[in-house]
């Protein structure tokens, strides 16, 4: 079983391996990351994170939308720079701020809709939107009344520990938004896949 704890204990991938990851992802995966940093850590937070990034990502915009496309490494290196600069290098410390930022980014009406949908329907919606957000890879979903199994295949991005942590915490946040108690774990699926399992 793969957990956030086991993933956080894995060694970081080297910069060349991360830079070689193929494909792009949509900018709204990072969204208003710079605004969130300033709100949480102060006005110099953006500059402190950018100082940890190699060019050209050291000039990444602080607010990104669905119109922006970035190399897939961008979400990974920005996330790890935030973790290292402000969270003591511990990926597990991401869970609470990620959940808070997700709620902040949703209107009250959107939160009501997600809660009404429940986890199963919300996860199906996320599956439908996956190819709109990622250029490469696929995700298949198997649902029961109390669980969801998401099988990601087709790109080495899915083997990256930080990407995997983000998927587990994204599912945990979704459960919270739907008012369900539960959690998420994972399973290995080779060098270009991952299985994420949510239970509630």
C-alpha cells in the first residue's frame, strides 16, 4: 500500500529526470498559487519560492488559469519549492493548505453543488475533465457505494512521488467537500502508472 507517509519518505527525483517528463498540464492546477503564498506566508513569499526555481520557471506567473499551459514539471517543482521553503520539507504538511486553497477557490454555490453531488459523481466529473487538464495519460474509474479506484496510466509523471501525493490529497479534499469522512491510499502500477483509492 502506498500512503502519503511512504511517498513523503521517498527520495526526490533529480532535476534532470523531472525536466525530462513529457507533456504539459493546464495552468489552473496551480491557479492563484502566488496569491495563496502571499496570504499565508507574507509579501516576500513569492520571491522566496521563485529563488528556488531554475529558469525559466523562476519567472512563472503568480496567477494561472485554464488558458495557460505549462510543462508538467512546473506543478512539481513549484510544489516542492513551497514545501522546502515554508513547510520544513515535509510533503505531508501540504494537506491542510491544499484543502484550504481549494475551498477558497470555489464559490459558495460550487461548494453546495459538490456536496450535493456526493463523492462518486464528483469523481466521475473529475475523470471526464482529466484529458482537458493533462496532455498525456489516461484515468479509469471504478466506483462502489463507498469507494473509488482511479487507475492512471500512460506517462512517467504518474510515478512521481509529489504528483502522487497531490492526487491523494486532492481526493481527501473532495471527500471533505462532499461531507464524507474517509481517506485515500495508493497502489504501485509500474513506471508510468498509479492507482489511487478513496474510501468513505
